[in-house]
């Protein structure tokens, strides 16, 4: 399947003969900017920023990843990873080697052990049906099209999180190609330092080719959406803020302010409308208490109510995130509290009157998320009580308007923030302070020290980068 030109592949700053030699080593594709498939292979879910590498290796398996990293080392090139699903296409950098993992799609279910092993290119929608058929559910994200590996290594916040914690807390083993070009099988026993760093440090420590994770004994949840008109936004947000202080750990929820465009693809009741959308996922051993828990929200008279018992296979309908790629700008922050004062400050900038249309989502944290993992990892800020994300699509506003609008939102709510960020929701924030803010300070220091051990040349730097600590 390797792709190379008889006259020699052309890659800026890279010897064409070396690229041809690489293409002969791997089973997947090797592409340069001259190749017709180049743009498709470097494209991700986020189209605003695209890495333009010298060479793309679309890996068919771990051996291809080893060859790609070894090639990059031999030519002094940085390595970026293009995951699957919603994974970002690294940063908007020129040059280097981009490894696309989307073809690595093996899924190995072990229902007896309650685990599943997946290749680096697997999305949650490839795991969920098979798991539920075995009486189990993964700690998947709100969008089933999210890639398992990037989501999990960045923490992993989904529909069952308040009951079971972060997805990263339930990793059994990781197959990873480190900066020396070596494939390692990493567990708590085999390499506790690297195992700790990968779960939260994401692609800073290598290219993960497969991961084994726990599954949970869940097949049915009480979930769905409650939609309210814009005119009741303040009341709904205020009620939701109070309600989240009363619910049990089995209740995972979020609330979103959404400015829907006027497009035929949307259901008529939502088309061109500004709405408040509460997302419910109640995952208890028995679901009978769900209706009573949701009653205070229903009392606010939603114009759409889809909350009911549903199989976990239909969980993607709760958030109903768009499955297609797009050009968007986003920002994130973690909050220590959310109350009436926060609601008022937020609505000053993101209500239906806002000049830049946003999607603003507030996710309720706490529960099991607030507890340390049984096997420690680098996922930070477990004391945060909410995560807020602001997303604006470039099809609806200019980037020169969006960025200042986001800055105003986060400046307004700063008194309630922790100063931290959720790694998986970070978009363009990529300077050293931004990246460090995703971790607790002592953990970040340890990550830089381990980076100096496992990737001293910072080969894996086209990402939300953790640089190696300077020693001596």
C-alpha cells in the first residue's frame, strides 16, 4: 500500500531517496505534499489549524509507527500524531513527520475480564455496540465518534464520569512507540513512571498504538435532553446551578447555550433558534429515581423533553454533537463554583443578544472525578466543580471577532475559575503557561522531568507540548 514516486518523493528539507526508502519499509501510506492524498490524510476534525508536515506516514500497524519515528530521529524531525475522531491535527506547524493512526482499528473485547483492547484508530462508536451486547459499557465521551486513545490519554470526560471517574483512571495497559523508535508494552508494573505520564500527558511521551481499558456493568441509562427558550436562560441556568449541588454521583449532566443556525439539516423546532439545552445521563444500578431527580428541571417547562430510559447505545443522542469536521475556535476553563452571580456575568456576553454566536457548555464535575485514581496518573485539577467550554464556528463569524469575544467571556468569569484548564477541550492554547495550566504544578514538574528521560530531544513537540526539564 505504500505510495512513492519513481522519480523520488519531494519533501522540503528531507532527502527524497530517504523518503522512498521509508515508503518501502511500511505497509501503510507514505505521502509528501506532492501527493494527491496528502490533504485528506492530514485533515482532522478541527479544520482551522492544519499541520503541514514534510512527510505523512499513515500507519497500518505498530511496525509502521516504529519506522516513522526512527526515520524522524535520523533526520532530526519532530513528530506529530493525527488521531482519529475529534482528535486535533496537532498544531499549525510547518514540517516534520505526521503519523496518522486512523487505519489501526482492531478491537478485542474480553467480556469475562470486563476490558477491551483497541487500536489507536478506533472510535467509541466501534466499541459501544459490542460492549453493550456483552452487558458492559465503556467510559466513552458525549460524542460516540470521538477517538478512544486521544480522549482517554487526555483524561476522558463522558456520560458516566461522575459515577466512575475519568477514562484515564481505568486504563490497564498501553502499547506505545517512544522517541527511541521502540515499541513498549507499558503497565503500572512494567514502567510505573511512563504509565503515570501517558495517562494525562497524552502524545508528549510517544505514539500510542493500542490501549486496554476497563468496561462498566451498564447497559441502560436514564438520559436525554431538555430544551428551553432563550427567554428563560437566566432562570434555567440558576436552577441548574442549585440542582447540581443536590444530585448523587450517578447523575452526570451539562447545560449548554446554543445559537442554532438557520439550516435545513436541523429539526424545525431548533432551526435558527437560541436555546438552553440540559443534557442528562443518570447511570444507577436501578433507574427508578431518575424521574424524581429530573423533576425540578422539568418544572421549568422545556419545549422539548427527550429524557427517558434508553440503551447506552443511544447515548450519543443526549448531546447530539455534530459528527462532521468544521472550522471552529474554542476555549476552556475550570470553575470552583457556579452560582447566580456567575450566571449573570456569563449571560452578559453569551446570551441571545451576543454579536458572536457561541455554543457555551458547562459540565458538572465532582463525584468520582474529584477522587484520585486508584492507580495515580497525571490528570489534574480534580478539585474543579465545573468545566466551561466556549465554541464558535468560523462559518458564522470572523476569527478577528471570535477571539476577543472569547477573551471577554473568560475575563468576566475569572473570579469563579480555578486557573486551570481541561486538556481535552484546549484548542489553540499552546504556549507554555497554557499547557502547564492543564496540570497541577507538582505533576507538571514531574512530567517535564520524565520528558527529559523518555524524550530528551522533544521529538514529540507538535502538540500541547511539555518540554523536557533542563538539568545540570
